């Protein structure tokens, strides 16, 4: 912070002040340099920028302790890793694991997969154990799911405060690529609810018939990311992007309490090339804000004609967590929901340079009031800024950069005004010093002429006034 002083306003102080103001102005208008983009044709999964590197242990006694946040690690085929976590008796906790094998890696459908569970000190599973595997006819893509420690009135296990363990394991076929998979671990806490928890929605309170997708004539440009951390935002309407064979692209859409998602991803018809049949050509996975998979990944085949894959979710409700159906239970809180779209490598026979991808996003229903959380909802909420990002198709990084550039613009304007005011002050001070230096000389001449009584020797002229001028480097 730059602070101004009104005392000791000599030329040295003025030069220092001008130098500081000039430095402030220079910082305010410095151009923002963008990061260097990866040159690989198929970029790998990008972990969270603030993720902490950790190493899970094979034994509980050596398990590293994790706290709310993001972590990175790797896991070998057939390996099981433990991470310790201290839980209270009030908050529900969500632990996600993302496995991100390198694009093009050899994987086996249903044979290669990742499991995650929360266990107590007696090795008893809290709730159900989640396992996700590949379903894209041998396509390698990021897979994710979560395990939970849920607090609830009708839940008897794992409700006490104490030390628990997050257990992540990798299963794999002997014919698959044995290379270790990078994994990203996430830990989110959901605040307790004041009073009684909202009940499960009554049966039949919402329709299960999938409505038609949006058919807006206006199409918006979407920018998919490599994973959850750089996913491009999308809102209601029709969105277009480009996707390469073997690539997975991530998008996110805000869904508030009471709302549900009607989603589709489409490939156009091929105008030339092969007539081969590609099984599992186009896939769509949907995840909730804690990275829990809404429903098993859906893939459709492709043979040159237009193809689409759809998902229609249950409405977001706190009480969904008490439902026995995984597809309903996972729609338990508001926030950003994620879309993962995957294109099979064999579609290169039709789209050697990449394909046009169309997303149709329909956020249905009116947003309602959520539960009365005892603390900030954080990731389990939708803000006006979230909706604004979605309508503009921005990533979180782009939204932050836009806000930073706007702030820098305001700072630049402010610094310019400060510099102009400082220049005016300098001019006034300089003129005053020149005037003060010339008055004694004039008085001495008058006294010599006998017009004024002699009261002492003439004051020496202040030589510092002759040194004044614009600060060095101005």
C-alpha cells in the first residue's frame, strides 16, 4: 500500500513519492500474460491448481491424514491405499477419487476400475462402497465417484466423531496398460442442518418421462476442459464445441434446489470417410458437485449417421440422500453439476480432424429455498455469479481473470488520477518555494534604498529551489 505524507516535503521526498506513484501506475497497466498451452494433441487431466501432493499408505498405521481440500497421488494396478481423516459428529463428509489414465491407454471395459470407500477403525464400510469402471469399448477417459459419511436421523453407523479411513483401490485386467494412474482426491464437508433435516420427496412427485431437448436457433460457443477443475460453464440453450477422437471434454452447469437437468450430446453425420461401425463412440457422464456419478456412463454407437446420448436427472432435493436408488440419492445438493463427453478413438475414421459437438442443456424447474444450513453452504449452492458464468460460457479461471482485469483497469484509472493530482501539487509547491526564495532578495534591495528599516542581514537565497524539477525517470 502507498501512503502519502504531508510533512518533510523536500525534493528528495517528492522524488520518492513520484517514483512510488509511477511504480503503482506501471503495475496497474502491466499486460496479463497467459500460460503456455500444452502442445499435445490430446491433453491429459488437469488437477486443481491448489492440490497438495500426498502418498497413500498400504497400512492404516502409516496413512497420511487429509483435511478438506484437493490432493494428488498415483495408484498402480492391484494397489490399495489408505488415507486418514478426523470427522466430527455433525457434518456429512464427501470423499471423491478421480482416476485419469493417459488418453490412448489400453483399458478393459468393466475389468479396469477404481473403488473408493470410507471405513471406521474396525474396517467397517460407512454406507456403500463406490466403484466405477470404463464403458466406452476400450476408451480410456477420466472416471470418478465418491464415498460418503452421511449424518442422518435414520443412519446408525459411522455417526460418531473420530478417526476414519478413506480407502482407494484400483482393479485391472492383466492385458491392460499397467502404468500407474494419476488420481485426484477431494474432501468436502457439508454443514449440518438447523433443526430437522428435510424429508425425502414423496413418490410420484416428479415425472420420469424425458422431455425433448432445447431446439434454440441461436447456438453458443462452449469451451470444454480436461476435467472438473477447468470445466467450461454452460447454461440453458444449445452449445457447440469441437472434440477430437480419443478426447474427453468437461462442462459444468449450475442446478439449484428443486431443479433438474435435461441433457444431450450429439455428433453430426459424417460427410465422407469410413463406413465402419464404432461401438461406444460417444459417451456422456454426469457428476454432482462432490464428483459423485449421477448414473452409470452412457455410450452410443456411430456409423456415419447423427447420434445423440441423453441424461435426465431427478430434481435436486436434500432428502434424496435417503433414497435407495443411486440415481436419485446422488441428486442431494445444489451446485455445479459436471458433464463429461468422450469420443472414441476409432471415430477418427469419420472425423480425422475432430468433430463438431452439440450440447443441449435444459435446466428445468424453479429454484426453491434450500435447507437451513448451520454454516456457509459453499460448493453446495448456486450464486448469481454462477449463473452469470454459465450464461457467458466461462471457465472459473476466465471469470477470475475477467474480474482481475476489470480491477486492474480501475486501478490504472485511479493511479492516473493520483499522478495528475501529484503533478499539480508538485507544481504548486515548486512555485511557492521559488516565491519564498525571491521575496528576501527583493526586501534587501528595498532596505538598501532606505524605504524600509534595517532589521538584520538579508536572508540567504534558498538554493534548493533551483534544484527543483520533474522527478528523475518521469
